[in-house]
């Protein structure tokens, strides 16, 4: 578990300056990028790079039953820490590390004081 926390912490440091881009480095693609980096297997294969707006992202998630069912069906269970949280009334993806959640926003990486709704392994 300590190794996973170190990997996620390093991933956050490595991507802190990455701009928010729908379909590439939005909240879902950024958070699941940690799983991709750790396993070299993309849980969002087929979706990454396929959309370029919030509306298109939501349409793709709805097609998979919503964000939580999409994560349930796609996440590689070998990576701990990718999570879904409710932030300002909306579901967003994040990374749970060291008892805190990190989320990608249009203004950068934020660390809201919330607990994850689900953490995927």
C-alpha cells in the first residue's frame, strides 16, 4: 500500500502543470491516468481522446450508466486510489492518497476536504 501511495503522489507531482483538456486530461482521464501509468493498461481505452467537451463527456458516461457504473466496469483492480467524489454537487474523479483526495479542475489540481464515495482497486 505504501508503494501505491508513493506512486500516486509521484503521479500528482508529475502532472501538476498539465492543462485541463476534455478527453485527455480532464478529471476522469487524469485520475485514471494514474492506473495507466502504474499498469500500462488503460481503463478508459476507447474513451481517451474521443471527446472534447463536457457535454460529450457526460454523453459517453451516460452510455455506460453514469460515472460510478463506468468506473465499476472499467477500473483495473490492481491500482488503489482512483476514486469518485461529489464536489460542489457534481461527481468528479480523483486520486485518494495519504488520507486526502486530489482532483483535477480547470484551474489545476485541488485538494478538497472531502471523502471519496468509492475507491477502486
